[in-house]
C-alpha cells in the first residue's frame, strides 16, 4: 500500500516592493494628485473569513470515568457584503484599498461549546454600482440605499472531535480545521443615478447651467473639455418639486467608439430618466446648431439604442450673443415640433425657470430609470464533476487540483497523525491513490495539493 506522507508545506507571501522613498508605499504627492479624480471603475479582491477550527477535548469530570469526546465546533467565518450607501458618489475608496478580508470564526471550546461566528465585513458602495465577476457576468446592480449583495461567503467552522465519535470510534483524537472562505475578484462599475442628464458638445454651457440652478460648483472656463468628470447637483423649485441633475462631459463626434471622453462617461446617461440637450446658439466652430444636435443624437444611438428613446428637451443656450436669434430660428425650422426648445442664457440666468418647470413636467411622465435585469444563471450538470485532476509539473513533481481534495487538505490538521490517517482513507475511497499510480507516480515523488507538499511513499 502506498501512501502520501507529509514532509513539507510551502507558504509564500509576496512582499511589497519599496518605492524610490524606500518605504513600500506610494509617495504622498501621488495620493494628493489622485484624490481629486472621479473614479467610476475599480477591481477589488474579496475573501470571506476562514471558519474557526474544531477542538480536540474530552470530558474531565469527577466520578465520570472515560467521559468521552467533548470538543466543540468552530464558528463560521465572516461574509463579505457590498451595501449601497446614498452618501457616496464615487469609487475613490477602492483605488486605495483593493483587498478586503472578513474575520475568522472563533475556534470551538471544551464541553462541546461552539465557537462564535465572525462578524460580516460590510463594504459601502455608491448607488448605481454594477458588480461583475471574473468572467464579466453581471451579478448585482446596487441601486437602493441599504441594498446588500453577498460578495464572498465565509467558511464553515471545523467540526470538533465529538462530531466524529461513533460506535466503532468512541474516542477520536482529531478535529477539523475551519473551511477556507471564498475568494474572488470583482469588477465595480459606477453608473450615476440622476433624474436628468445634461448632454451636449464641449463648451456648450452645461457646467454653467448646473452652477446656476443648483449648489454644485463645477469648474467653468472658456475652452473645450473644461469639465473632465461628471458633476451632480440637486435642483429644488419648491417644497415638492426637486430632481438630481448631472453634467455629463466629453461628448464629441465619435464618442461611442472611444474618441474623447464620451466612451467612458456615456454610460452615466443610461440611468437618467430625462436628457436635456444644451445647444450652443453661437458655436465657436461656426457649425450649424442643428448639425451639432444630430451629432450627439447619433452618438447616443450608437452607444446604446434605447438612449435615443429617452425623453429629451433642448435648451438653446447663449441667446445673449449676436446672431443667436437667427440660429434659433434655423433650429426650429430644422427640428419642427419633434422637440421642445427653450431659449436660455445660462450665464445671465435668463429663461431658466420655464426650462426647469418643463423638466419637472417631463419627469412626471417619464418612465423609471433603466435597470438591466440580471439574468439567472442556470447550470445543467451533465455528468458529475471530477473530484481531482493530476498534472505532472516536472520530473518527480506532481500536482493534484480539485475543489474537493484542496478543501480536504485545508481542513485537515497535518500535525495530527490521526487526522492525516483519516485524510488518507478519504483519498483512497475517492480513488486518488489508484489514479496517482496509473498516472505514473513513483515512490519518493513529490505530490502537491493546495500548496502543501507530500511524499509518495510505501
């Protein structure tokens, strides 16, 4: 009979490489520079807490000879949970911390006492966060405050020796280690939740309008691409009439194909219920406003067809400049009655009240925000999953992969001979010993399972 004999375990950990300051972390100026950036994309690693270890213990009471096993089970490791928070606006926090690990469950105690479960790790995310797994599948869409999503499950607690007692084995001297927590990478993508989105070519006056009708303070200057990040503001007309307004920058011709900033920020328009198109009635390039309107409409449809179907209203801006009235007349003739057109001057605050009330009326009739349905993942098992896979890494070095065998090794106390013997019996029953012999493993070869190395011996 051949066996797998434990002779070594390899534990490696990657150390953070020191930077030019010799301190393993980014210099302070890098953090200061990035703090003002708008982050709407992040990739994070989440790991549930490991379960607590089971305990090997026996009853030791006066006048109770051979009291039997009394080792308790370990507690469950903490889950990692994503939770929507209405007070957050960006994914900036995830740029400075990418790894999240929940706590480990408490080990079992004597007298069959079960260890306490570890508390769950709650990670706050802004509303509008779309969560995808490593394969790119959408697994959650956090759109309401307090909405939770289980990102990684904690491992169950290991069983104490009292759980292994039987009529044939009345005094087991081994227990299980806690089950490792689930670990995976997740991609977070933010799509702003705003009632109304301001769209238009650069320098059309979107930021100026936002600053006039809300308390937002976007950067405003007389050159294209002044606004590099979306800005949000709350517009309040009276006690019962208010809405969230978003300035969506970077839309130019070709934005849907990745030109300019539009490819990155177009997705923020998906959640808007109404779009307000800001048209410059005195365009610096000298192009017709109707042409500029058609450019943005085409980019919306190219990016996502249903964006062009959202309710829209046109704000004809910069009416205080010479020649704007003639351009407005041409625009009305070109578009006819397809869109409501409101002449305004965002800089001087003229015509804004009628525009805002029109937006309120449009919101009353507009459909709810478009939230993509998460497809239910159905899995049809045609045949049982193989419990392990054997690979020859090098001469005399073999690797065994498989969730079942890796989990078994992780939950076995390799310093306990009786626990190792139990693991060996399970290997034999699942056919691992025979499979290794058929694969060509020789006595003295090294077999690696879950980062632990074993010697194949008599």
